[in-house]
């Protein structure tokens, strides 16, 4: 048995309505409190029904309509106000489950917001890093003008030349691409981007550092 049927076991609409102030005549009629009723249009006993405005229902429904409560809160109000011996613990547990569901949904929303922020931050930072890489490749290009062929054909310089179009491709995506492409890059190629940037940096350093004196 649920709390609604338990409450109804204990209370008629009439007893309930009278408790909350409705004057019921001995013949079981009353002026309807839900519309401007001059002559008693409401018949009330176990249930109530207004023949003028058409409302009707049981004790829980009466309280729900009277106080603007949900059926559930109306039942709880009746249990409280009439000190009914109705066990509401099962329903309290439902309340706990509901709270847990709300907590989980909130956590999930925050997780999504967190990932989105991380993604946006990563995009902005990566654009800066990749632009710096291109500048670095440019300065190595200039540095190598007039340098001997063994430096120009070094593995380090080859790495940088291979990296350049890839970096430009990533920059195109990050600066002008669709969000889905940026997300794809973030999800699948984050590590690859980091590695390539590292390789370009150390190649650049080695070329410029080791050959500073040579002309
Ligand atoms: Zn009415």
C-alpha cells in the first residue's frame, strides 16, 4: 500500500475539508472554496465534487488543490497535520535516491564544463606554441643561409622541414577549422602535437647551438 491509499484509509475529503475550515452542512453540501460559490454546489463525503465548477477528488486531492501542493506533498501534509500513523520512510529513501540522481547529474555537468574549458585553453595555448615553432623554423632557415652542406643536410634540419607542413595544417584547423575538427585534434593528436613541438625545439637548438661558430 502506498502513502496515498494509506492516507485515504484514515481521512475522508469531508473530515479533511472541515479541518481546513470548510463549513459543511448536515446534508453533506458546502459552498465550493475553489470558485466564487454563493449557494452550496459542492457535495462532499469520502470524496468531493463541485457541480458548478467541476472540481473533485479525494482528501489528498483537496489539500493539493487548496494549498497548491503536489499530490505527494499534500499527502505528507495530511500525515503531519493529522499525526497519521503512516510510515513515510520508504518514501524518504526515494527522496535520497532522487538527491543522489541530482548530485550525479550536477557532477556530470561540471565534468563536461571542465573538459570544455580544458579544450578551449588547450586550443589557445597550442596556437601560440605552434606559431612559435613556425617562427623557430624560419629563424633556422635564415641561420642556415650560407652554411656548409653537411649542416644543411643534417637529420635535425630534415626533421624541421618535415614538421613545418604538419604544423601549418594543425594551425589551419585550430585557427579556421570546424569545432569538430579541433575536438578531433584535441582528443586524438594531443600527444603527437607535443612530441613534434619538442622535436622541432630540440632540433632548432642543436642546429643553432652546435654550429654557432661555423660559416
Ligand atoms: Zn466549485
